[in-house]
C-alpha cells in the first residue's frame, strides 16, 4: 500500500514521538509498504549528528525542505525551533498545516491512505482535507486526547475555546475512517465521547528492544557524571506540563538524609527554565540536572540508573500515556510511576510487575517508594527483569507494526473487518 504519514515530528528530530514515528515508518516499509512523510524541520531535539546523517535540501524558497530517511522520501515544512510560548506554538502549527497540506496535494507521491498521529488535534483537519481532495481515507492516531489534556492541566480555561476544540475533535473523529488509540483507557474515553466502537482500534506504542537493552551499571556516562557510587533515581525525557516536578523536588528534599541517593533529571521542555530556577535558588546536593542527551547514549543513560521515575500529574493519566515506560522496561530498570487510579500506566506497572505505582502529586509516597527500593537491591533486579520480559513479549516494534499493517490494509482495501483487539482484563 502507498501510505502518506502526516506527523508533526520525524527524523532527524530526536524527540521521543519522532523516534516512534520514524521507526514505525521504517518497519512498515520493511513490510512492503511505500511510505511518504510530511513533517516539520527539526525543531524540538536538534542533534547535529542526526542532521548530518539525514541532510535537508531546500524547496519552495526554504518554506519546504526534502530529505531521505533510509529510502523514505520526507518533506519538511519549515518552522522555528520550539519555544515555550503557547501562542507562538499555535502559529507554528498553522504554518506546518498550510505548507504540509499544499505539499501533500502537489508534490508528494501518490498515496492510498493517510496516517495522521496527534497531537496536535488540528492535524486531523489537514488529513481530512487531503483525503477529501485525493479521495483516500485517513486513519487518525490518538497519542494524547485533546483538548482533555490541556483542560486537565489548566492550560485551557476559556469555555468558548474549549467548546470549539471539542467540536473540532468530534469533526475529526466522525470523518476519519478509523481511529487508532494507544490504550484501552483511551478507547473507553472516546466511547464516552460518542465515537462508534467499530471505528476504534487499540494499537499500543512500542520500543526498539534491539536498540534499548539492559546496560552495565558502570559505563562511560556514569563515570563522566560521577554516578558510579550513587543510587541513581532517573527522570529522562520531556520537562513539560504533564510531569510533576514539584513532587520530585519535594521527595528529594525528604530523602536528603540518604546521601547515596542521587536524583538525575535529563531533558528539555517547556518547564526546563522553571526547574533551573528552582535548583538555583536553593541548595539541592542530591539533584543533578543534565541537558538533552543524544539518542546514541540513551542506553548508557538508563544503564547508569538504579530506579526510574514516571511522575504524571493528577488527572492526566486518562488522557496521555507516557511511552517512556516501555523504554524503562526495555532497559531492564524498575520504575516508580505516579499515576491516577484505574489508568493504563498503573495497570501496566502492576501487570508487568516492573515497579511501584503511587498516587500523583504525593511527595511522601514517592520518597517512601524510592527508599523502599533503595533498601532492597534484590527486588530491583527482579522487577527490572520482569519489565524487560514483558515489553519484549508485548511491545516490540515488529509486533506493533504488524498491527498497523493489518489496519492500513483493511482501511485502504475498503474493509473495516479487523481482527478484534484484545483488551486487558481488570
């Protein structure tokens, strides 16, 4: 099948969603599909080495660029490097939609189906418009439920805007051929929103279990940052709005009496400046903050850790699912996850036996879980092994790509008779 992948981020950008979509595209190509990608210029995690491997060439006077990703043609709408201002980001989205839609209608290779992962929510409008004019169906892939996430975080408060976004959300669901969601909880939430059950299919995210493998605790990265003799509690990823960094700081303060415990926070995002300010204003000897690290050293980064954190804020676990949990599990490291009760994240942690789930925004519970793990090294090893075994069995990129392959062939062939999704039993 000829597939147009419409994604806000893609290689050579190195943010986690970009890695996910790039690996999915490559796996679908391996399964025999002809892939074309519409995306943006690298604007989130920009790695010079990645840019050198996948060079971009200007088209349309620099409004558009073109590159090649291991045989996949990629068209990049030019947008600025990501900033922290919401208004500027919305303008960047509109720029992306305008340029990518025009490219998809004029110079992109012919396609039989469009796959459009969100966020942003508005990417579904571009997919619908291109599908309408080219007379091809589109699959809307929900990675986060919008506007629900923004409302839960308090980013969206103006009721007329919320109602407008909810109307746009219904418009996109109604016009997509299928809606692929990444968890059973997402499926339930969309059923509550009125999406037909036969339009929904659950396909989880994945991790490259060949690239992300358990690494030695003592490695060059650990030595460089003086971590080899510490009990390292790692948060790596987006320093954004859905993560409870206030909880991490408070837990670190409560564990200051255990000098062997070292918190390591690695990444970038909208709250990075806020976090830097907090750490500068007071003394935090047990917290080390590092910038975003190149993907090539990520296995070492997780290898240098003893315990990992997934600290979601209260109310967000029903609308977002942090795929970093699969990376942690693939690395063979145990996790402490702050997650709402009856959420997919809490269920995965308990089903896999890979760590501990605690209430969101509860610094005391986080500190207690970390200290409990610190005093039981044999339990850490077992939970790390459990996580690795589970993710290899259920979330390898090959297994998940085969599910997308079946969905795409059914949609492009005009059939909705998909193999029923096996939902977790609770």
